[in-house]
DNA sequence: ACACTTATTTAGAATCATTATAAAGTAGTT
DNA sequence: AACTACTTTATAATGATTCTAAATAAGTGT
């Protein structure tokens, strides 16, 4: 199966539920953003059986930890995830609450001049808020 | 009184509680980051009477709407606010969960090349995640 | 295939930040 | 002082996320 390695790599046994979650997350042409509730809905739409929220949370968090998913830093009551794990940034439309990907090439190079002793930079993320 | 204008400007009547909140927020040399719970604690430390959480939320949100406070876009279970409302960015130490201000001069100019029709950029915020 | 150990799924409960409610109090106005 | 509109407050409601413990499934050795 296609996603067994991804699961094992994340420390998870490949179960029916997890493979179904993988299909919804990774079996798509384009990457996308989602909240847990949206993912739950997508899963319900795609397959007939429902998967419990606890399992969805568990699986998504394992993938996030392993870098197969990214959290998008944004203040919202729900956590947003991104299946696009390449370096990239976001527009956030304050009115519609919509998140839009910025390609890395849409943003000029970012130069962080300050260093913190003993720490290294893991990621640099830009959030561009849009208004009308 | 020092903060009456700020309050009126935010559409709030100057009450004892709100003036006390202002003192904790704005009567400091340095700007700082806080969650609502941390602010509640600071207020308890500084004054003897306690202010109800509802009032704190209400006041902080009015200030945020008016631009006297900023929300920091970060994924956390609690919302982080910043009394530094100038354009600036943040380091976030993943291990200690500490937020550190980056001066605007610490980050080179950021060039957003893409435009969205009918929308304008309200803010550009960079979050630099740090690891060991 | 069977028995055994360990991980997983699940529904439901628990937690915790935030928001809503509605009664009692306060500010601003006349 | 009287009146109206806004505030404060304790408490309840909400809603996302995490926890729990019992039932189920996966992996392993025989």
C-alpha cells in the first residue's frame, strides 16, 4: 500500500482508518489547508464509515510531528494544517477568513539578521493579512 | 487621567477597572507579550481587587480592534497579545515556548510580489521558529 | 492458524480558553 | 435626583482539544 511507509515512519501502525485518512490528505493533485473538523467532514464525504475524532487528532498530530503536515501559525479558534510542507507563506483574508498559499517565489528572500545563542532557525513563516 | 482618551477612542467608557487594566498594559517602560491569563495574574499582583475575566476579555478585544494591542499569530491553545504595536516580528522558541521580539531592523525588507485583486495588505508578520 | 502482547479505535467524559447571559451597579445627561 | 445606556460580575454555555478505559485489531513467535 501507498501510505504504509509514511505511517510507519511516523511511528504508527497502518490501520484501515489511518490509511483512509492518508487518502484524503495525500491522494490529491493539489495541496490544501484544513481544520480537524473540515478533515472529519472530508473523510465522511469520501468514505462511508466514520472515523472517530480521537483517531483523526492522533494521526494528524503524528504526521505533523514527523513533518508530513504543517501547522499554519494563525490566530483562530481552530488549528489550521497544511498538506503543503514545502517552505512557503500565506495570505490571510481577514474578511473571508480564507487562507491562500504564497509560492516561495512570491516572496523575496528573508534575511534574519539576529541570532540567538545556542538556537537555530527551524522555519521562517510569513503571514500577510489582507483587508478590503 | 492618562488613559481616558485611549478608552474613549476604543468606544469604551473610562471605568475604574478599565483604567487599572490600562495601567498594567501601558504604564511600562518596555512593551511585552501576554495571554489573558497572564494579564489577569499581573492585574492581581498590581492591584488588590480582582477584575472579572469577562471585563478583561472585553477591554483587551476593544483595544485590539482599535490597534492599541496586537494579536501575535502563533499556534497555541491561548491567544497571545503584544503591547508593541509597531511593525515587528517574532522569534518563537519551540522548546521554551518563549516569544522574543525581533526589531524591524533585525529583518531585511520583505517583498510581497503577488497581489490579490481588490485586497490590500494590512500587515506582514514573520514568525521565526527556533530549535536547539 | 493460534495464542499472546501491545497498539489502536471508539464513544463519551474531562479540560480549558473563550463567549454569552442576565442581574446588580455605574457613568453620563438632563 | 431621575433616567437611560453602558458595565461589571459570577456563572453558565460553547466548542476545540485531550483523556480514559473498554473493545478491537495488528504484530510476533510458535
